[in-house]
């Protein structure tokens, strides 16, 4: 017989917050908290080995944190012989084990899990600045669903970087100041690395034994897995990188993985860092004179603006969003996305660090691997599956809109007013990748020409009828239409020949 008012509180691997809405809604004396490692959460997308270690180790450390805070914690390890290997099954087993009458949780940020756990009471996720209902209301009252307008509304709601109802400095957005290439790697302070403790070493051994066929380099593993680790990582960013973040946030350098990027998205998406605390701390750095406005505004925009926006798009458009394919892209994803075996140096650089670190910064994802997939016409769902699997911070709610909408324009322009397509000129301007590449970024045709160039103009030509109606693409389409018939054919032959030689995965 169930005990009156006794509850099972399920916490998933990306909800590792002490301020979670479900924790606030229950009494410790009448609650058993359940955390469970199950195979599908590691294999539904065949996740990078480092990501699996990160999530499972962070879960185990969070369980200890909860116990120290006085909670009753029921932790099911992956190799528990009684493990049902599903979260729904583990909730039901825990309800029986502890004679509980109900189960509760903070609503999962995953469409599949919300359905699987529909029998569990699901509370609004309080870790975000806006609710799903607020975003839908915003979408209903705005003809163009652009992040910038939503971001401004959240600035006004939160008061971040606001003064007397107006944006500090007189401008909402300093993106135009944040597009400079990096000149040297000498000035970058790498993010702190954390030595695996006993718990993490046990998880590393588990992943080595159970998921050895997964993508990526397992060791050295250096991510933070505790709240104190992640706080130290964020404080290092505030001190060493935030003052320089803005100006170089779109830059890329060969063999330089982190530049001035924060490397905190993985911790934030797990719940080990709090979005409000992060934004307030960044704002304080500006107010104290420790970081310039363009850096702080650019950083806060990524969290308060973009992160909130993509979550809203995800929940408004799922489940059909994953099948979006506005440009009818049907080329299979190339094998080199997984193997890294390509002579395109820019792509090779992004893929090597993805394999080794389960990380690449946002411009590498958008303008290198994403741009290549867009120009080559690679199937959006396959690209989504790749991004979801290989990055430590990639949870479907944040990854899918960034990939399908932002990088691949597969949603028809819902998220972006234009496709983020670029030739080799952009890559050469924002990086030093081209200097060590066998291809010439200034040539469009011929065996030495960078494939990005012909693919870019072929992409414009292929979709010119669609893009000619886009105010931001019309000039480019007109430039293409001025090419001679012979040049257009040569571009198509060059691009399609290269794409046709790609080995499918």
C-alpha cells in the first residue's frame, strides 16, 4: 500500500539544480529523489564518450550534494542488475520500492521524454527567464519571429543592462563591434581543467566498458562535474576572457580551441550553473569597469536572448520541426563528419577538436561544419543527429533549432532572415585556416580552388528563385544572374563534382 503523500521526485541528467521547481514543491520527509542512469539516454543519440562521462559523473556528484543537504536520494547506476533501462520504468520501480503514491518532476526539456513520462506530474521549469507560454504569446503578437525583438523584451523584463527603461549605452545590440579576427593565440587563457576524482574515474571506466564504440576521444577528461568546479570555470572566464570576449567571439585560429569563449554552455545546460547568476555576474563586471559593454552585451545576448529564443522555437514547433527541409536537401552526411578525414583545413580543424574535446565554438559550428552542410545540400535531419551526438552541450531543445533553423535554413527562414551561407572569403577573413590548406580561398574554379566558393555560388543559383524574394539575398542573386551561361555551368560542374565525390556515412 502506498504511503499517504509520499512522492518520488525524478531529476534527469540535465536538471542538476538545487533551485529546481520540483525540489521547491516537495517536503524532504515525504520524498525520495530518484536519479537513474539508463542506456537510451546515452544511445538515442550516440553521444560522444566525454559527454556521457560528463552527465553521469555530474549526476553522481549531484546525488551526493543532495544527500548532504538532507534529501533521501535513490540513485540507480547503469550497471544495476535490476535497472529497467528506461526512465519511466525506473520511476515505476521506485514508486513500488518506496511505497509512493505519486511521482513529480520538473518538466523535461526533451519532447520524447515528456511523452514517455506523461504519467509523472510535470512542473514548469523555473531555470529559464521566460516560460513556454510567454514565448507563444510573443510569437502570436509578432509577424516576424526574430530573436532580436524577443531579446529586447527580456532585457526590459529583467532589467539587465537597462537604465531608466533604456538600454545602457543607448543601443540594444553591439554585434557589429564583435566581428574581428584574432591576431594571435598568445593572449588567450585556456579554461581551467579539473582532474577526475574517484567517482569520475569510475564513470570513465564504465564508459570505456559499455560505450567504447561511441564517437570521440575519452581521455584526457577534464570537464567540471561539481557545482564548485563549474563556478570556478565561470569565474575564470569572468576574469580572463570576458573582457576580450566580444571583439573575438567570431574569430577562429588553427589549433586554438577555446580563444575567449566561456566553455560554460555544457555546465549551464546541465543545471550546474544558473542563467540568472551568470548574467548578473557579467553585468556586474561591466558596471565595475572590469569588462567593456560590447563584450558583456554580446555574452548576455547569447544567454538571455539566443538560448531563451531557441527553447521557445523548439517547444512551439515540435515534433514536426525535426523533419523540416525547406531547401529539399538530400545529400547523405559525409563520412568525414565522423572520421575527420578531409583535406579542407577549416573543416578538419573543427572536426578534430570536436572529436577530441566534444566542443567547438559557435562560429565553427555555424560557419564551418554548418555552412558546409548547407552549401552541399546535406540532409538536415542527419546533420541534426550529428550535432546532437558529438557536442557535450548539445541537448535537443537547444541543438535542433540551432542546426535545423540557424545553420541549415531548413525551417524556411523562421529563425533567420537569411541563410548563413558563405564562401571561402568569410573563412579566410575570420580565421588563419586557409594559410595551411591545400586549396586557394581566392579561386572559384580549377583543382586548387576552395570548394566552398563553387558550392556557394552553386547554392545561390540552385535556390535563386526562392532567394530573389529575400531582401537580404536579392543583391547576391543579382550578382549570380550576371554570370555568363558558361561560368554558371562551370560553377555547377565544379560544385556538383566535388559533392558527388563525398563518401556517405
